[in-house]
C-alpha cells in the first residue's frame, strides 16, 4: 500500500478541481493507491467531502478520509470555508 496526502493544500488553490484532478492523476501514475483526504484547518461541507471521495475513486484509488479533527485552540483566522464546485 502506497499512501499519499496533501489534498488540504490543494483546496486553497485558485482552481481546486482542476488542480486536484492533475494531482490525483500524477499520484496514480506514480503508483500510489491510497489517498489521504485531509482538510487541515479548512472548513469543508459534507457534500464536498463526498465529491473528493468520488474523485479519488474515479482514479481507481482508495480514499482515506481524515475524520474528527479537534478544532479547539485553532485561531479563528485559520478556519476558512472552502467550497468545491464539481
């Protein structure tokens, strides 16, 4: 099993959908088969989590969502909402 993360950084990109698609294809080309879905300090609606999972599955890889991130003690400035329009 080869696992890779980094999705949280891509969510802040100007064109997140296209950037994530390129990233996933590159991961697949390099032989990764598990993608960790971590949003970091970003706020992500449930529908967008589902879209991310579907994007990973479309590339024939296994999504590994990171759940239950404690938000206590994180400055409000770092809690930014992100919306993916897929």
